[in-house]
C-alpha cells in the first residue's frame, strides 16, 4: 500500500531547502510534473513494474489509492512529504488547487505495456 515518506528539509531565515537523496527505494528513471490542472482527474491506472514517488511541491491535491485490499485518500499539501506508490496501487490524482504542482519520480521509463487501467473490484 502507498505510504508517506518524510523528506529532509532544512529551514533557516532564508527559507526551506528540501533534499531528496537516499529516501526513495529506487533509481529515478523518469520525472514528470502536473500543473495548471483543469479540475479533471489524472492517473486512473496501476502498473506492472513502476514504483512512483509523488510530492506536491506547490499548493495541494488529493491522491486516491486502491491496492485491491484497502482504499485510502492522501492529502498532499506539504512539499516535505512524499507519497510512495507501489505498482499495485491503482491511483487517481484530483482536487488540485489553482497553484498546485505535483512532481512525480518513477522507477521505470514510460512503457504503455506497464499500465493497467482497470481498477480493482
């Protein structure tokens, strides 16, 4: 099941510096981000192999997860936490606010054969 991972953040008078170095349990092979979302749901799939790590670096959004055993909604509203999604986690991203930017790191390069678009019963 998906889980939240804290990310090291250093705060001082100049602001915050968040560092991702050894927190992710995979080598990053692809990076993408979603912004200027129009209110539509994004995602709507799970994977055969790909692990993903999602960080809402600006604003906030929600991610619904269904791993076939349990369902959960994560509210991402803090740039120093990361949601780790396992391949079996069917997920949809939604409820993006106006200034939301969702950054996602993936363990695999894009491969349409890795996607499973059916949600669990």
